[in-house]
C-alpha cells in the first residue's frame, strides 16, 4: 500500500514539473492545417487575404482558386480545375503560420469554388476554404457513377532507377506501383487511369493509361503503370494518379541532373580541335614533299662538308700523314721560321757571303 502511494505521489510531482506546452504541441501537431479568408465572396479583379495556421514550419505552399470543389470532397479535377496563372506561393514561418494576398480570378470550371492551399514539397498536406467568385457560373457537382468504384488501398511508390544513358540525357523512366480495391457493387473492367507529371509548382501533364483486367466487388489488384519524363529532365517532379476525375494519389520524384551532357560537350571541344590540327599538319607535310626529299637525299660527303668539324676521308688521311712526317719540329725550332725570327740584315752582295767562308788576305 505504501509503495502504491509513493508511485502515485511521484507521478503527481512529475505531472506538475512537466511544462504544459508539451501536450498542447502534441495536439497541435496532430490537428489538420486551417485556412481562413478575409472575404467569402469577391469579383474578378479584386483580392482577398488568405491566412493559415497549423502547417509545417518553413513549408512552401501554393494558393489557388479552384472550381468544382468543396472542403468535404476536395478538388475534383485536380489543379486543372484551378486558376493556375493567378496562384500565389507562400512560405510558412517557424510556427507554421502564413498570410498572403490572393487576386480573385475565375477558374476554368464552374463553381462551387474554394481556395485550395497545398504543400509543394515534403510531406503532403492540404486544406480548402469555401469561396464564391461573383459573376462566375455555378453548377451542381457531378454525381458519382453507380456501380464499381476504385479506391487506393496502399501508398503509391515509384520503382526503378536511372541508368548510364539517363546520365547522358536519356528520358528518366519509373514504374508507378499501387494497389486499388473495388468498393462498389459491380465489377470494374479495364479501368483507364490518368498519370500526370508536374515540375515544381506547374500543373501536371496528364496521360491516359489503360490497365487490362477485371476487379470484382470487394476485390483488389496490384497495378503497375510506366512513367516517363522528357529527355534531359532534372529537378523536383510530382507524379499524380487520377481516376474518374479525382486525384487518388501523388508521389514526389527527384531527378538528378544529367552531368554526362556537359562532360560530353567539353570533351568534344577538346578532341575536335586537336583532330583538326593533326589533320592540317598532315596536309602540310604532303603539300611540300620536295623540300623533305632534298634533305633526305644528302650524301655523306656533302653532309660532312656542311657540318662543322667533319671533313672527307681523304683530307683526314692527308692531315694525319703530314702531322706524322716531322714529329721533332715545333713552331720554335722549325727551319722555316729561323730567318723570320733573326735580326734584320743587309741585302747587299757582301752581306750575302756566307759568314763561314774564309777571307782573302793580300793587297786589294
């Protein structure tokens, strides 16, 4: 008994110590986002102020005026039923709130109308507020066809991966996989789905794809539909699935940039000029063949005469023979240089007499 009392007292103390904002934050996170309008009705050319709360912090939102839409059923035709050209984007603050002025424009389909606010990236969230465009046509919503009705049972996913060709600009491809169930009273045969791809905040481009098969009442089927983007596509895309005029699921798809394309052009700008240069040099070599042949046709004696330090074989032998004839003569004791190195002398006949000849003694 004492142990239970202690535990109860401890829990009471902890409840008093915990901040009361924790429970409020948890409940606010679970609550759906809210959208409020400054006016419930306005004519074309005017404007209204759209405020919201309970959104994800720092989230990018898109605000549109859409036809054939009420908060209970949502936008029937997707963003194709909205005035996309006059939409506005806004980013929430740290507390998930925003305020944005929106011009009033007529949607492409009749009212009932609503101001539709949805997240652009990240987790999907949306909210609608009833709004009447003054002077715009109003028609009742089309009743749902009796019989078979399909509903998505599981979250959609995109299977597949990008290959090497996609890195060089080939169209990215994926497979949209989802499971649908027939919640109607009759079988659905060969249903036709619409698969749309949207880039950023732009409206999706829809393409009809038919699935071959029959889904009985209460049954389910796993469906795979191919999805393909344009060549060179990159960035953030959204794949939407629509059946019977109602958007059933959306799936984000981030496509990487094809870096192989700029790499290819860079290599082409380097290789092509180099190849042209090599081809031009080859043509130049072929244009002047005579000059090349004349240089190649030089004989060895001519080459020896042209190059300094080289002499023909005969001159080399003569020089070797003359150098080996009188090896004991040097420039100082050469007989030919003795007269040139002696003192000046007289060229008269008496001086030509040899100094060693005997002199004649006697009367003159």
